């Protein structure tokens, strides 16, 4: 019979029990108590009986304790099967997913798992099932997400240049203000809400196609919305049409929500009513236009998607007044959730760390 392994003596049984009281891992607590019993002079058989395991398992626990101390007895996740793909193959797969398929060469306009599996076979002579490939892609951080439209005329460098020069433009606005004036960063956009609502995803049984109400009428209203993500504030109005007069009224509403003595930098797109000569801009607001055809820079776009998906879609609106009521309800519900505004609206490149 092999000799018993000596337990490291730089921890006392009292210290292990104190560690166990603070530990939330039940299995680790059981291992700590078994080792503490051994340190108190108990036999390995007594430790095994107390923990409900065999002597061999107690021996393994002692080895783990000797190697890593109390942390060495933490529950460890099983490593599972080794990945079928090596690092080079995963890098090429990620490159293909990022660049997307070439319709003329690959015969599809978006990658499916079966298409990527076929590409792996053509490229590396590697056979892999769709389910295994799906697990590999999820482990690499990929998910199947809905794509947002991108204007065909968008210049590829516009977004990068705007982000790079944003801090300098903001600093220039600060220099033109009285010294010590607080600056709030606001974002503004409009959304058309009407009887022609979109249909959102919903939970349903596999193999079925769920239905949702869809109206054919065309009454609509415009929801003007602005948010200050750093403060969790929002200002919105509902208008029957989108023009300079409505925008001027929205600017008045935003100015009302700016902190006393502060100045707001309002970032917005280059719609015609945002730069109209008829537009009345309050003294405590400076407008900063986004690059043309770059709506993805505006977090209010994400806000509209959230509100449509959760509060404004899959509905039948009886009339224009019903649309206005639902818009007001949805916006006021958002205003009551400042953490939601912060979560959706904060941007690292604009607000810093």
C-alpha cells in the first residue's frame, strides 16, 4: 500500500473552516472540511466517511490542496472534447464570417451553417456537422443577429473620422462657452409610428410560423426623441408631421430638460429640418451634425428598435389619437427607466471610460 501523502502545514484547520464559511461553492466546502479534519489529526478514512467519498478521492483532494491551497479545491469545469478546428482554421473561419460570402462564387448571399461546413471541407478537407460548427462559432463569440440597413452611398471612412475628431470638436465648443460651464451630451432623432407596424420575433414551437396582427391602414405620427445617456435623461414630443416648426418645438423641450447653467451639445443627423434657416435653436444648445448617411452613430436608432420591439409593434392602432396615446405611454415608460437610457445610449468613443 502506498504511503499517505503529507498535507501541507502552512494552513491550519481553523483557517480552512473560516474559508469554508465564506465560500459559496458547496462542493468546495465539503473538500475543505475533509482536509480540515485531517489537519486536526483525523484519519483519511474518517475524512472519506464524513465527505461520503472513497479514500482515492480524498487522496486527490489532498494533492489539489497541496498544489493550490484552498483555491485548489474549488469546483473545476470539465474540459470537454478537444476542438475539431485548430487556431489557423478558426482564424480563416472568422475571416470568412466577417467578410461574408461572394454570391457568384459561393452561391448564397448569407452564410448558413451548412454553407460554412461545405467551405471548411473545400478549404481544409475537414468534415464537421452543423451542430458542432454552431458550437464552434458560439465559442468564438458569433451569434446570428439581424443586420441593419447601410446606405449604399456611405463613405467607409466617415464614421472613423467623426469618432477620431469628436473629442477635438467637443473641446472647441467648450472653449467658446463661459469658463466652468457644464456640458451635457445629447442625441436626437425622429421615428415614424403608424398603423403599418412591423412584426417582431416571438417565442413559438419549432417548425411552426407564429402570426401577429398587421394593419393595412396608414395613419401615423412622428415621435421626436432626444436622450442624454450620461445623465439618464430624455425629452420627447409627438407631432403630426416632421418639419422645422416641429423640430423647433422639440428643441424647446430639450432646452427645458437641460440642467440650469449647463449647455447641451445636441448630436443629430443632417435631415433638412435640422439645418433649416427657419429653425429656432435655444441659447443653451449647440447642434453637432453627424456625417451623412451614418445613422449607426446615433444611439437613438437603437432606442427606437427597443421601443418598437417591446412596446409599439404587433399592435392594431384604432386611430391617430390611439397612436399618439401609445407613443406617449412608451416614451414616458422609457423616461421612468434612466438605467435603460444609459445602457442603450452610452458610447465609449463619445463618453469615454
